C-alpha cells in the first residue's frame, strides 16, 4: 500500500448474540464514549461472495426496526450495513458497520473506516513520517472499547477496499500474530496493522520475558496489542 490513502477496517472474532443485540451494544458503547451523536435508523442489505469477500449486491435503505436479515443462499453470505457518523480522534467520519449472522446466536462484526481516518493518524503526511499520537491512541482505544463491549476474544485492523469485507479473523491466527517473534512477521499467513487478543490468552509478561520489552507489543484495556502503526504514543 503506497502512501496513506487507504480505507481500513476493524474486524472482530465472532461474538455471542444476535445481530440486533450486537448492534445495540455497539451503539451503547459509542454513546458511552461520546462517539456518536445520532443513532442510525436505516440499514442496507448486502450479499458477499465468501471466496473473495467481494460485496456483490447492496440494497436499501430499509427501516432498521423492521429489518429481517435474509438467510444465506448457496455460495453467498448475507450481511447488513449501517452507516453512522462516528468520532475518531477530534473529527467525525462516516463509518460502515457490517454485521453477519453465523448462526442464531453468533455474529460477525466489521467496521470500515474511510481513508481520512488512516490519513489523520499520520497527520495527513504523505510519507508517513509524521503521526498524530492523540488520534492514533484514540483509534486503538476505539478498537479495544468495541471489542470489550461485545466480548470479542480478539480483533484485527488492516487495509481494505470499499467493495470488500475482510471477514472474521480466526483467534488462532491473531494469537500467532500477537505472539510472533518480531524479527519474522512475514512468515505468518495473516498480517495486521494492529491486532489484539485477550490478555488472558496471551500474557504480556511472558512475551517480555522471551523477547524483552518491544515497544509495539503492550497491554491496553484487557487486550495484548501488536501495533505496527509507528511511531507509537505508547513507546515512551
């Protein structure tokens, strides 16, 4: 990815709860952290190709209160999308909240950010040599707050495209990434700009005992974080 013009997305491991329960929890978390002024009232339906994660169809808007998610058709996944005006750092951005039901009580969550969010982390510097540490920290806190609110075991934040979804990360993949020897990240199949796993699954003290203090590995809000957004407000 060249420069810093990039859509990015936060993708969580599947969580317990219906999509409607999870969406309500997300809105509650946004309100608790002063991240949303108005709760959306409409929703879009989407059809995603599970092989390449491309959004093949989108319809709507529909009334959120009366919406019923379609069942998956053969070779397709049914998702919904809610557009919300959300604060990250000092500014407000239109983000897309994607949800998909795995079964009756498990839900996949992905939140897609416009390129301006990633650009604001790097203080709109084309060479990525400058960084707005306050914005970066707030973005990481955003990821942690949502993950904790819905009870996700882990999360990943990475580049994406507006016509695709990342899909839910496997907790085993996130654990490998966070627990990885920092000298050889390229050997892992899944890589993330930012990843977090419940601290109860990966003990930061054990990582430090093995690798020493690595500034891009730390604990925040009950999650062990592997952070490749540089430089970091947590490096000090």
